[in-house]
C-alpha cells in the first residue's frame, strides 16, 4: 500500500488553488514546488483543471504571489525573541 504525499501548504482564492510541495535536498535543506489548478463542479463531483480562462488569470497571479511569499518565509531564519 502506497501512502500518497500531501502538500505542506495550500492557498485558495475562489476556484483557484495552489498546492505547495516540500522536497528534502540532501545537504541543502528543502526545496518547494507549486502546482496550480482551477476547481469546478461537474454534476455532484468536484473536478480540477490546469487550464485557465481570462477571468482566472489575476487570481492565478495572486495565488502564486502568496505561494512565493510563503516559500520565502520558510527559508528565512526565524528571529530570536528579544530579552
């Protein structure tokens, strides 16, 4: 039985969703990859597509901007609390 890997973080705005995936790199920390999809309902079932229309593009850009910020925050050392 194979365990399906899950994203370490997801970002969703409306029907646009980004999934962020962590990949451990030996001696180099963690690298992140991002997949983006558009969610839609077909009958009673939710489906996803990697095709985007004109009206989806700004949301795709915003989701990717948030994904970039999240990844950047993960690679930035956390500040020590002041005494």
